[in-house]
């Protein structure tokens, strides 16, 4: 099945679902099954809401390594760290930075992944 259209609450075609589900409605999707030659209407709803508390695996560290520190830089590369050109720092999971013995080199922590920066 492929999604042919996604509508947000308030868009044309969502009124009756919005009346039925109200603030719980996230979106309405139209899916097409070409083999069965059918169109399905699906909805996405909020069914539960809880506070979010970041876990240690969600925390990333900005690690400052000097250009001539080849060994430390290689450790970070091997661990999957990403180089942020503009900030001139490496970003890696906080726990990984600690395991590599780079805790003193951490200049900032964040819950944002590097592909979201």
C-alpha cells in the first residue's frame, strides 16, 4: 500500500474526523492498494500523553579535540562520532565519550541528534 495523501486537522476532508476525535486527531491519510484496487482512509490519533524525560542514551556530547590529537580523533571516528564543521567539535553519545575517557573534553551536552542540528 502506498500513501496518496496526508491531511492535517482543518484541511478539507478532515472535518468529520475532527468533529469525532477533536484534539486527538493528528492526521488523515489516504492509502491505495493497487493490487486489491482499494482506497483506505486511515487516521492517526493521540491515545496517551506523558511527560518525556531524556534518558542517558538520548544525551549527546560535544567533544573538543585539538587537530594534532590523532589518536583521540580516531577513537571518536571509530565510535561513530560526527564532525560538526562550523562548531569545530565532535558530537557523540555522552556514554560513548565517557567510555573513551573524554569526559573532561566535553564542552556541551544536548538531546539533539547531529542530523537534526
